């Protein structure tokens, strides 16, 4: 089952602009993670935010989490052509036998034009 | 270097011919899993393992088998592949016991004709 819904499905911007991607989910979570995938290659972890955190930064990345709305956003500031990739949110459920499992959204395809 | 290694990267096979995709990790992770990625469907978990000899079904297990005889290896077995198993497959591993990132292999693009 798909936990996350990502919005937009595709985003096209110019180099230097900011890119914002949103993710919504349905069930209680332990943490939410964002991954990046270059075309057809493996996913690379970007950032993890725990359910008791509201905002986290890593370099040009800023992630927010609103557990009351079951949503998260990923902001990439001052984007570069090299940021062109697909971005996925993934939720880790709160405990039980599903602990460790990540449930992915469908992803946002980001294109950054030079 | 910490990594998850999948082989092969590309595979074309015929319907019904058994195949195995290997996955190995060098990070001593307890948790390993297999995902398939299809356009418009994102990544869906096929099987997972929480430790040696402990495996369980994910969201889309039909037509697949796995085994976990050693901690580092988690092969995916398709005993009788069908065209609807044409997909991009990823192996992933992580620690258990706390919020932690997953490490992914480079993927195996499987085509069943």
C-alpha cells in the first residue's frame, strides 16, 4: 500500500531558484525520510526527521514535518542543475512488526534548467 | 566503503526460467528488504528480513521467494518469472532499533519476455 502522496509529480525550475516538494501520509509514523534517485539508479538518503521534530536542516535542504496534518515538505534552496533527480519521501511506521519498513510515495521529478 | 551490492544490474530472461538476484551488504545491518519500482507506483516492498532465518512478506510478495542464511546476503528468487515481474528491483539494508536511514543497492533492471 502507498503511504505517501507527493506533490507535485513533476517540478521544473531554473538554476538558483528554490524547489519545494510536499508529501502527505496516512498513518502514525516513527520518522519520515527523504531520498533522491538519479535516473534509474539507487536511492540515496538525504535527511531523516523524527516524529517529535518539526524542522531539520542539512546544507541546502530544509525539511518540515507537521504530524497533525500528516505532511512534510522538502525545500532545496539555490538549486543547481545537478539537483535534477526524483525525490521520494518515505515513512517508517511506529513500532510493531513493521518496524524498519519504509513506505514510499510516488516521488517528485525535479528538473533544474541551467 | 559501506555499500549494498546487487547483481546482476541488467537481466533479460524468458517466462518460467528461474532466476536469482543477489544482494550483499557490508554494514552488519539486521534489516534487509527488496523493493520493486514501477512507473506511477513508486517503490513497493516485496519481502523483508529482520535477521538471519527471519523473513516475512511485504506488500507485493506473490511470485517471489527470499532467504537469509547469512546476515550479509539476501537473495531474491523468482522461481517462474512472468512478464508482469518486469521491473526495476532494489535491495536495501538498515539497522534496527532506532530511526535510521536505509542504504540501497544500484538496482537490477529485469525484463521477462
